[in-house]
């Protein structure tokens, strides 16, 4: 007798009503998105393995937010920031430190504003540069943990930011592109998805982001 077993992803989406959106600045209809990986036998879900997605999404701006649904009678966004903003900023500072370009804080601030329309303050950048310089956490593990709270829009903008800061700091070689691919893998997206995002950014003229190649480095 053959026993067929494996892994299956179960997706759930439910409307939770009007909630204040930190991006729209007013109440908007929100959905709750949950994706769970299950161990299955003969296609039947038996045991949950991993929570792949767990966030609320504004149906107007399509940004994902952390939510607190612990109270069955309420469902509120935890804060005003979309869930991808903090990881996006950390990726920018991490890569700038890696390329030795952390003195150009205005570059990270420009990319952040152009990609996600959020400002990257001097204090935030200094804090993130310090964390990246200390090297106390693995950036890929960090992205894997963050991935369940991100929707596809958030993942796309993180990859856009990673590519733009890399493009600005160097002539992209194999290892630079590999690093971006690994970030995409940590976020749970395919190589094809990463390539399509990079092609899109190229088609947009890299959003007019200035380049600070090593031979042209200026002190900010």
C-alpha cells in the first residue's frame, strides 16, 4: 500500500471591516491574510508546519500591516507603518556598510523615499548602520522571520531597494546579483520574480538614483 504524504499550503482571507490606515490617513476596508503550511496525507491537512503569511492588508493602498486579532471582537492595526518599511531600511544600511559607502546617508534616504515614499531619518540610518557594522544578526535569517508579515508589494519594494543601493555602489558582478537573489529567496519569492523586478527598475531608469562608484566616491 502506497501512502502519499507531503506539504500543502492553505490560504485564508477574510474581510475585517474598516480600520485606520497609516498610509491612506483615513479608515479603509481591510482584509486579514493567513497562509499556513500543513503536513498532509492523501491530500488531507493534518498538522500545521509553519505560518507563511499573517498580516492585514489595506484594500486601497495594498500595504500590509501587523495586526492584533487576539480579541475575537476586535481587529486593529498595531502601528502606522507598513510591515516592509523597517526591513527595507535595514537592507539599505546593511548593503551600504558592506560596500563601505555608509557616509552617503543621503543615498539611502533618496532610495527609501523613491521606492516606498517613506522618509529615512538621520537617527534611523545611524542606528541601522551601527547594527549592520556590529554584524550581530544574519540578514537572511532576519528576512526569513520578517517574510510572514509581508505581502508581495512589500517584498517587491525591498528587492527594488536592494538592487538600487547595489547598483548605486558598484558595477554589479555575479556575487552582487547572487546576494540580491538570496534576499529574494529569504523572502520566499522566486528567481523569476526577482529578475522581473530588476527589469522593471531598469525600465524606469533606476528611478534616477545617482551612482557613487568607488572611483567617484565623495564624502557627504
